[in-house]
């Protein structure tokens, strides 16, 4: 079994108090856990893919332009990773197992070559972390399911601004997409 951790949108714009589309406190609360599990996955020899929203200023053709305020604009600090995770990326950016991918839509598979890179490396299991549980993480999980990957979601390393949506998504991962939910040690949570 070959695994990759997919780190989704844990950026200043989605997490920091001053972020352009911030989830605020719930997203900040996972800062330590997302850093810990990313380091753990890397230390275990898994691949680590940072898949990060990338928008262009004034791109009226993008469907999100009618849904959300501008965020994660290319060239702005809003796209920087938040907290300790930024330090991890800086220290390991040149490692052959660490990737940065600009994504076009919610899913990590939209507008990226993530699927190709995973298949080249015979990755069959994706471990999902990041924000928001019910938007970008959920859309990534659904694409991963349709593409035939085994899915694992680190429960303490995903967050949403809406508690009920967060709970719905966790249930959907497990009951509809057949995902395993993992704890901060990447062990399966048995409920
Ligand atoms: Zn976006």
C-alpha cells in the first residue's frame, strides 16, 4: 500500500483572522494537529501534496466569483500556508516526495495533475487534511472515490466554519465514500 497525504487549502486566506475567506477559530484550532500529521506522514515515507486554491484577480469567468469574495489570489500572501505548516513546507519544498499544486476549483484534482502523479507512484490511498471539511475536502474525497482511491481523513486535521456541515461531511466520508477516519497519530478511529 502506497500512501499520499493531501493537504488542502490551509492558507492565510482560509485560516487567519485577517484572511479574505476565513473560517477563523475552528480552522486555527487544527493548526497543531495538521502540522503534526503532515510531519508524521512525511517521516513514514508517504508523499505529501499541498493542493492550494489559486485565483486570478478579476476573473469573472470563474464560478466562485459569484459565490465568494476574492480569495487566494495568485501573488498574494493569502496563499501562504498558515502556522507551523508553512515551516514544514519551507524546510521540505525541494524534497522529491513533496509537491505544491495550484488547483482551479474545490477539488484537489481540478486543474492539477494530481491523479497522474499519484498513479505514476502507484499511490492507492490518499490521506486528506485541511479546510473546509464540507467544501474542498469533501469535493476532493468525492473525486478520489470516483477515481478509485482508498480514502482516509484525519478527523482532528480538518475543519469547517459550520459545525453541522463538518459533522455531515465526516459521516459522508465514512458511510458513503467508505473512508477511514484517522486520529492525530494516523491510527484509525474505531467508533
Ligand atoms: Zn476558491
